[in-house]
């Protein structure tokens, strides 16, 4: 095991108790040169009780029964009917294309890891890489920028975001005051989103610092969507206001709403302006420690969530239920993932310079052999999600562990470990049932848009306006295939058929496997 843990065990002269998922378990997986401790930790961390497995299989069975009630053969068929994929068969075309094109890259990466294992253990040529070997022979590294950057404060990153949006869309972010009682905590800051022609087009409440009782993680919440309001039947809103108190409440609401509506130049009608919340858990600034300095993964997170926020801000649709991020699950991550690509550009990173005159050039990168292994694993998980939500889930002899083992034995590259049942820890099965492929799918589309439109000139206003007007402003109010096909000048993609899904799978590998690795 790791040196630190070995010394601890020797000092206490007793066995070391390690809990799966703990920091000690991670240390063993990343640094224990002996294989047996890693194997034991892996087995413990990837096993389930019979009760846990039953809960999962009951959930999958109930979803299958629900689908049958509405005349669908499976939960996947029911869920995908209104998504870009349209059917499980089309998802299979996409995932198969991904696997076919990713497998050679992943095999080469595993060969690299096998050589490392051979040198470490002095074994026969190319020993098998087991599941507990992956993190030891290719330990995860934190993400890093493509160029050397000074420490980035939270304010500096928001300045860079505002400059980026100004270049692309003619939109800036402006801090504004809040009225008493307007926000739920003193940490919350209110940003006006200002268009150079239209003025204020929406508001973002930024709740960015960790505190006790606050939800963990990062998220974008829609408080109020944009929608067209000038054709509302406002007169009849007062029909049920029989008493004076109700009438005053309606009139007060109307006064508030009138102050939060705008006529958009070049558009017909008056629109309600959107309000969103941006939630993060960054370290709070202090007098002793100074301003909040963001790690690179936190910068990535902020850009990702601001991609969602700008989708909400720019969206202008007739109805609120299709505005901004109210769109298909397998389309909604496209704007946020595309925002991450901008952080690969030295021209964009130059916007973080306070003086605005410090040109940056790309530094040296090394290829990450684990990137393709991780992508291959994610594809397998997306395939497992489809299996679990197929008609097979209603079979009396359905066995989720056997399905997992069969998938890894037939399509995996790292052998399945008998006795493990990792599927109960696959949290996305709950919130993203039958749609786990969506993140891979949107990564593929975002990679192609970046490569074709932005990579060579990421601050081009004409390109930014085109993207805003072809993708962002429609939210879920237009067929995503038509939007993507028009933006990429690929009319054949507008059909959204099986061949289109497979083609997106080919984009994924062409545009991402060849990308530089970590700095």
C-alpha cells in the first residue's frame, strides 16, 4: 500500500481499516505498488448487497411497466420519443459508431499501461490490465490550462466571461445592487446581462460560495423563463378578483411584470425577461486569505454553468416551457460543453489579463493515455443504461449484474471482475434513465461546432451572432436537428435519422480523441 498508510499500520501494529470511497481508499488505488491491497479496495468499493440490487431492479421493472401502460415496449422507447435520438435503435447506432472508432485508441492506451505494469512487476510481456490497475498505472491528474496563467481570482474570471460574451454576442455582465429582501443570503450577487442594442435582457443571481446548509455542487436554476407577453389576455386576468385585496395583488404583480418586459429589436412582440440562479461552492474570500482563487477545474465549472445561463438569457420564444434550457435532454448540454472548449484557446485566455494586452501562445502538451480509456468506459455505461431500460427489464429472469458482466465481457477492454456489482452506484440511472448517452452526444456536437466555427477565430463576432441566432435563441422551440444542420451547413443532418446519429458518433472521435492532453 502507499508509504504513508504502511507506516501508519506499522506504528499502530494492527490492521488498517479502510472504508470504500474514503481518502485512504483513493490513496491505495493511486499509489499502492502491491496489487493485492488495490484489488481488495476495488472489490469492496464495487460490491452491493442483495437488498441494494433488488431496489435497483424493482425501479427498472416499475419503469418498464409504466412504459407498457402507455403503449411503449420499454422505458427507453417512451423516454426517447421526444429526444433528438427518437428511439433506442438510434442510440445504438450512435454508441456503436463511438465504440468502433474509440476502441483502437483505447487499445493503444491500454498497451501503454500494460508496458508500465510489465516494467513495474518485471513480468512477461504485456500483462493484463485489471480494473484495480487503471488508477495506479495512469493516476488521474487535475485539469490544467493549455498555457501558463497567473492565479485567477473569481472577479478576473467573470471579467473574462464578460469580455468573451461582448466579443461573441455584444453582451456584457454588469454587477447591480439588490433591494432589501431580494436575495436569500448576503453572499448572493446580482448581475445584469446587458445587450449593446437592447439594454438589460435578463438577470443572473450568483450564489457562489460554500456555506453550511447550502446544496453542494454547481448548478444553473431557472427562476423565470423568457416568453412573449404582449399577446396575453391580461383583461380577463381580473375576472376572478372579486375582493379588493385580490385586485390589488394582481395589479401589483402586473406593475412588477411590466418593469421586467422588453421589446427586442428585430423581433415581433414584447418578451418577459429571464431570471436564473448560478450556484457554485467556491472558497469564500477573507481578509486573511485574500480574494477567491479558482482552481482550473473550478474555472471549467464556471464556464460550463455560464453556458447554461446564457442559453436562458438569449432564448426568446413564444412560450416559457420551451425557452432557453427547456429543451431536449440530449441537446441541453450543448451550449455548456461548447463553453468549455473556449478555455482551450489562448486568445480567449488572454481576456483574463486585466490590462487586456497580454497575448498568449499555446504551451506544450502531453497526450493523456487515459482519455480514450475513460471515454470507452463512458460509452459502455451509456450502453448499460440502454440495456437496463430495454424490454429485458420486464423479463422474470432479468439480472442486472449478469447484464453488466455480459456487456463488459463482450464489449469491454478491461475484464469484468466476478463478484462485483457496481451498477447500484450508477447514480445517473435515477435522474437520467435511458438518456445517459446525452453527455457523450452533446460533446460530439460541441466538438464539431468548435472545430468548424470557432477554433481558428474564437472571438469572431459574426460567428458568435450566427451561433446565437441559429442555436441559443430558439431554446426548445425548434427541432434541434434542424438547428445543428443549419449551423454546420449539413442539410443531411436535419433528418435526425439513424445515419445522422451514427455520423455524430464519428464526429466524436475525429474531434476529441485527437485533442491535446493535459498541460
